[in-house]
C-alpha cells in the first residue's frame, strides 16, 4: 500500500510496488543518475520521487566531489556501493538520517556547561526563563521562554535537578514518607471535597499498578519545591558557582 509524507507542506507519495504506479509515471532505471523531479526505484523495491540533488566536497581524497539526492524519506550519496531505501528518516535532510539539531538537544544524556548553570539557577529559585537568560548567551526573553520550556522536560535536566535538590530537600526535612503523609492527611481531612478527591487521585497515581512510585514521588517533590518560601531557600547555601558569578 502506498505511503504519503509531507515535505514543505506538500504531500509526496511512496509506491510500495510497481502495480500502484500510475501509467503516466516514467521510472528512471538508476537513482544515482536521476534529476530533480524524476521517479526512481529504490533498492528496497519501492518507487519514490527525487526532490533534491546536489554536491558536497570531502576534506580529503582523490575524488572529493560527492553527489547526493534527497527524497521525502531521506538523503543518499550517489555511490555505486551505496543503497537507497524508503524507510522514513528522522531527519530527511541529513546523510544517514541522524538526529536533527532539535532532536540532539532532546536525546542527549550529558549536560553542557550552560545546562549545568541552568540547573543551578533553577534550583536557586529562578524561573526557567530567567535561568536560561543567565545561563545561555541570549538576551531574548521570548527565545529563552520557548527553549527553557523544552529543556526542562528532557530526562537529563530532570535527573540533574533531582541531584541538585537532594541537599535542599534533606535540609528541609522532606522525604517520600513526609510527602505521602501530607497527601494522605489532605485526603482524610481536607476542608473541601474537591481537595480530598485531588489528594486521593495523587495517591492513586503514586501507588499505581505499574510501580512508578519513585518517579511519582520525585515529581511531587519538584512540585513542592516550587512552593518553598524565600526564607527557606535563603537558609540553604546556594551553589558557589552562582555566588561567585
């Protein structure tokens, strides 16, 4: 069955077999020599249209010029030893289909120097936007707001925040048992029915059947941390990197 992929808001078709191809479509025999607009048969047997063609220059070697073509599923170097298929790449504009710049930011596991500062500023009580403005080389509030919103959702930042908050949480006497006790108290003795119900739902989330209690407690801890008073924060030593800055 044919597939469809959108590129620059235009739908492009990948035909799974020759039977699906309209009779008016002329299929070129060699995709490596195809021009923009040509339909070619990929090495996986599917038929796809060439959307881009260009040359790139290698740093070394006798034959430094390498031609490539691009389709709605990926980009391929036109060498005899190379194969082309129609599996959809995450980044169709990159040779080999590696992650895009945005995906690299999301999937990376190690913190950059700016991200280390970002986490420290966050843990000191700054908003995500202000922490980003102080940690990264930008003075654009809108850009900082957008980027920080994405950054704080990444797994490496969540883990770093947890590590950064551990001494603060310990100093304030907050433990998983403390959090659960407080939620249970609200569920049992809350003044309003909706408050009691929300507390019950929270307990249900924490104690669900998939045994995600450690993750849930961390999330609750983070939520409570956002509510710490300035006096409580001042009672805990701030990171020296920030103080010296």
